[in-house]
C-alpha cells in the first residue's frame, strides 16, 4: 500500500493534487511571495518538496527548514548556507558562487557548514550582498522556508517581542527590495499560525505583502480517487465505494495523515484476518487499533507543552479536555474557563491558534467549538482528559 505516516511524502508516495499545485505555481509565476496556510499534517511540506522535484523552466527551487532557529542572525546564516550548498552542486551556478565568495565574508563551505574569513558576521547583510551579486542567468530563485512561524515563535520565547518584530521587519524589507525581489521569491510554510503570532505582536503589517495560499483537506472525490487509484493500487485489497464512504464518515476531517493512519490499520487487520474485501467491521477495528498507538497522536499534546506555559497551557489543555468529553464547547464556557485561569485578556490568541493548528473548529456555529477529527477527540479523551 502506498501510504506514509509522519514523514513528508515524496516521489511515488506523493499524491498529486493537480489543481492545487497548478494554483501554487500560478501565484509563483505572478511574482508573489507566498504564505502556505493550513493546519498541521495536511501535507504542506510534501507540497513544497514536490515543487523541487517538478520545478518549472526558469525557476530554481531550494528548501530550508528553520524549525530550531531562534534568532535573526542564525536564520539568515542558514539561508546563506543553503544557497551555497544547494546551488553549488550544479555547474551552472558554481562559478558564480566562487566569484561571490571572493567579495563576501565566506571563505568556504563544506559538510561542517560555512567557514568564515572573520568572526561576528551580520548574516542579514551578507545574505543581501550574495543575492545582489548572484547571476541566475534568467532564472528566478524560489526559497521555500519550512516552519517559518515556529522560528518566529522561538525568537519571541527565547528573546523578546521587540527582536521578533525586528526579525519580521527584516524579512519584509528583503522581500520588497527591487534588487532582491527581481531575483528571488519566498514561499513560507509552517504547522502553526503566523497570522496569529503577528496579530499578538500588533505587527500584521510585516506580512501584509504575502499572498495567503490555503491548503484545504481532501474532498470526498479526492479521497475516493486516492484510495482506489493510488493507495491500494497493486494490492489484493477490495475496497468498494460504499465502504469508502463509510470510512469517510468515520474520519470526517479528510487530511492525508488521518486517512493514511486508517488505511494502514485496515491493511493490518486484513492481514491478521486473511481477508481481502474491506467491510465495516474491519474499518471499525482499524479505528479502535489506531487509538491504541500513542505515537500517532502524542505530538498534538507535546505541541501544546512547547507552545504554552503555566496558565496558557492549562487553559489550552482544559479547553480540549472539555471538548473531548462533551463533543462541543460554547464560547461562553470558553470565556468562563479563561476567567477561572486569569487569562481573560489573552485567551482569544490561544483559541485562534487551536483552530489554525487543526485541533478544533467552529464551522457549524461561530459560538460553538468541536474537534476537527473524531479520531483525535477520542484519543484525547482517553489519554489526556482522563
């Protein structure tokens, strides 16, 4: 079965959503700097990596993940390193990069990273100097920055709000400089909400030049196509359309991660029972078996521990506990919980983050919240709320 859990899907394991990919390329070709907006585990990183594997003529795409970066200088050091590292592998740009090194602070680059001519380099300036001198021979460089919002949050937690705003302003400055943006574009993504962070900092102007590209869950038609013509293709499994519809109703929130979890568990149940035709009982058993595997879900809890401290963490955890127990929670009840924990002036930022990060939604009623995923709700109720 062609499914993958927990890692970015690439190559044959990546299910292409042609309309989505075409729309993303359309905005790149327009010259937009892009913020890919979507909850965790929906396939943002896989989409970015597909841009590299299937880049269009006239574009050079590089990928940088900055999840652990916690200061401005380290962020731009990483960009400089990846420009040298990823572009120097081809003959087309290696000579140009060699010439640039002579006029910058970079002495050499190797497996251990950058070797400098002198210490205390301001990489924000170094990055700009390199890009200005970079000869791309008619191509445009697309720098994809994964977990950018996590980097912003790291700086906010490890340094302070002022330095975080300065970091955001520095990135915007680079994006709007003509001598920079006629050579490069940025595509940012991450598993937490950048918009929520900059709103908290009263600095929405630092990202108002970005085009927000929304990645939605699969449609029911996409799920059926994915399962029948991709995931189980080449296997002996028989998955009739009405049983796929039953699975869809069980999953509800149709993101690749939860679909693949259930498919792998279904395959395991079929193997144990020596069955090839998938029936409702097999799907139900797969659902129960998935709930027993902590590794599928624990990161959702760990994320809250990393993101929030003391009362903020207690608020987020208690809110999700109540939603998991009661299926829904009203905005009034959420407000009462915030008052109880003494965060009535800041709880809305946390609530918005829980929505963006994919835990809960208020799609059915603006004043009522529920879990996106019944699978996650049941796991949370069993393993966290009790």
